[in-house]
C-alpha cells in the first residue's frame, strides 16, 4: 500500500486495492535482480540491530494495510526457511500520527512476549472481523478480550520504553525512505517492495539475493 493511498477516501482505497501489488508479475523470473528497478541501494546506511556476522532483514508493515495482511502467510513461510545468519525484525510504520497506536500495540505485544501468539490475531481482528483498532481505548479493550490485563497493557502502552521504540521505528522507516508497505530492508543497505518487484513473492526472492550481497560485505 503506497503512502499516498493512506489519505484517500474509503472508495478510492477500494479502487486502488484492485491494482494490488500482489498482481501476477510480468517480469522474467530467471534474471538477476537489478539495482534501481528491483531494489534500491540506500545513499546512507540505516542503523541495524543485528549482531556482527548476522544479516538483518526488516519487514515494514501496518496492521491496517490489506496488502500486509495478505503478505503475512508468505512471510511466515519465508522466515521458517531463513538461514541461521539472518535476523528478522518487524517494524510497524507511521506515516501519520494516527498510526502510532498500532505501532505501540506491536511493541506492547513484543514487551509481553505475545507477538507469536497475537500478531496474526491483530490482522484477523482488523481485516476479517472488521474491528477498528486505531485508538488506545479500542486496542486495550481488544487486548483484554485476549486475556491480557487491561491495566498492565495500558501501563506498558504508555511507557517511555514503548514510546521510544515507536519513535525509533518511524526514524528507521524514514532512513529506508519507505513510501509504502509491506516493504523489506536488508542489512541497512538495501530496500525492496512489491511496488518495485510487482509482487511481494518476488520481493522475497530479491531479498534472498540481497542477503547474499550483504554477506559479501
């Protein structure tokens, strides 16, 4: 979902969805990915958290993005097969201030070690059950239904630690010059997305190539 689409009316977004980045790719599959078309090389390296000897892959996402929801199963399968030297990091984006509640939701789940249990359930609640999880109150009420103590959830949600993580997520998003999601950053050097490769499935293939490039130093 491209950044400009987030300000469209609901009808416009629905129309844009028909042009989903998940449309069948017309590009040849056997060619080596090309800088400038299949991926971008950052002018200035973005910060990474992975230790030395590891290659960091960052997935930029937004819970309310239908393309991110659709990409999740493919990403999960890719993560299961990722080499041991690859570190996957999920980073929720915020193109506008009203995106921050979902940023904080992710980091609360991370703090409580609930990502594995509830990450997919957030997508399900929004895209299947059509719940509006876009304010602290609505998010806390949803969390309580998942068995999380509401008071504890809000305490972590409003904590300095979670606020800092949300701010750093936006800074990283800007460092990679993210203009839409889902998108993938590799080793603080490279960026690819469905808008570049035409499908996120192919973006994962490009990511494999970029991981190999990152290993070469």
